[in-house]
C-alpha cells in the first residue's frame, strides 16, 4: 500500500519506500541482523591498511577472515568494508572483534542519525557522507559507521567511492603525524575529512541559493517556487545530518575513555569548532531561502498590484467618458445639442480634455 501525500505544486511525495524498509524489522527481537536500506554494491569489498611509523601494508581481501590476524598486531590497522547487505560477513566481524549485536544492528540500519556510543573496549560512531548533485539539485547521503578500538579502526560504508583518499595518501606517503600516532588520530582524520566535505557541499548549495536569489529579483517566475521548496527540503535534510554532530564531537572530547589519547583531544576540539561552523552555515542558508521565498511572494504581489493599478486607472478614466457617451447616446427628442452642427467635435474635445486632465491629476498625485 502506498501512502501518497499531495503537494500544492501538483507533485506527490511517496513515503512507502521508507516505511517498507522499516517494516522489515517489525516484530523482530533487538539485535536482529537485518539490512535496512538499499543494496548499493553487488559484492561486499574488504580492504586493509596496516601501518606504523616504519612500514605500511595495503591489501584487498577476498575473505573477511584474512583481516583477523591484524587484530592483535601492535601496528595500526584500518579495515574498510564496502557494502552492508551481506549479513554473514558482518556477523563474522562482530564475533571476531567483539562488537555488540545492537551495534551491528545500527550499522545495518542505514537510516541512523549521527551518534556516538562509547563502550569499554571500542567506540562506535555514525555519520553521514554527503555529496551534492548540482544538476538534480539534491543531496546524496551515505551512512558511514566507524569502530575505534585500541589498535584498529573499522569503517563501514554503503557503496564504492568515498572522500577518504586524502587520508589514504597521507598514510602511504607518511605525510604529517598520522603514521606516528595511534588509531584515535586516524579516526579524527576520517571524521575531519567528512566534515571538510560538508563545506564543499555547502559551497555548492550557496551557489544555488545565490542563483535563486538573482532570479527572484530579476524575473520572479512561478517555476522558482518549486526550486525554492526543493532547496528548503534539502537544507532540512542537511540540518538533520549535521545538527547531532555537535553532540558527537562533544562526547568524544568530554567522556573519559582510554581509546582517545590526550594528544588527540586538541584536534577533536578544533573539529568541534568546524562542526559549529557547518551548523551555523546551514542555519544561515535556511534563513536565506526563507527570505528568498518572502522576496518572491512580495515580488509577485507587487507585480499584481502594478497590474491592478493600471487597470484601475484605465477603468477610472473611462468612467466619466462612459457617462458622457451614455448621456448623448439617449434618444430623447428635445436635447439641445443634438441638432447643433458642432456637437460631435465639441463632445470629442470635452472627452479628450477629461482624459488628459485625469492623467495630469493622477501624475500630480504620484499614482502613476
């Protein structure tokens, strides 16, 4: 059954897709392993980057068991899982790395809001990786889940392609301090690149808002209403994806845990400042879009007022002219002007004089 909500612009919003995804878990006990979301890759792909200050090893894995020997090594291990639809692989990872079934359930549920859960031996973080399609003017979102433990980081993503390549290059080329520190700094670097990508998305959205604002001021066409409403929906989604980040980063800096070293705390505090900037920018954009809608409505109202003013002036001018024409259009026999030779040109002259006089009066009153 489809739940269809009609909108004023004639389009429809279908929410049966979301409800169908959520209904998969109806009646199941907590911790049930059910993938809630779309299957975005045909086959789950696994990759490992294992490194320390002196060496690095990169591997593409065919079986998840190939990653298990890295768990107890003194080096830092980054295991990346692309694709969440294979429940068996996630069960094996959960069993080997002692991940709670409720955490695995959250990883499989791709409709999670950003959050953090701090356990005794690992930290679980959920975020959104965003990109903006300028042609379709919509935000594409992908859930990213991170597990931070004593000597490894596990990332779960829905599809191939991400924004983590700069981090991979820094690890490969030993740039900065990433090879000299632990997995907590790697986690910071991954979160930092995700938040930096938010600024790129906001920049593209800002360009679209400037475009809408210019069109509304120059040519307030009715098609702009749909674009403005679409932008408002995208900003609402962006707000839902970024607003909880403040609490996520605050929890990482505030809560006591041995998994985040003191040396990494300043970087997380700086990350918190970036998060606040993102949230403030989103709120500013929302206000701007609301202002653009108000400008559009005001422009349309002003145009309508101008049209009505012109029509009113025309109607007002023709009232006395119609009165004169009506009087001399009567067929009474004893009208003194009917048999006068100059009656017709004099009447036309009077009507033209009335027309010019009224225009002059309207101009003096600044009505036109």
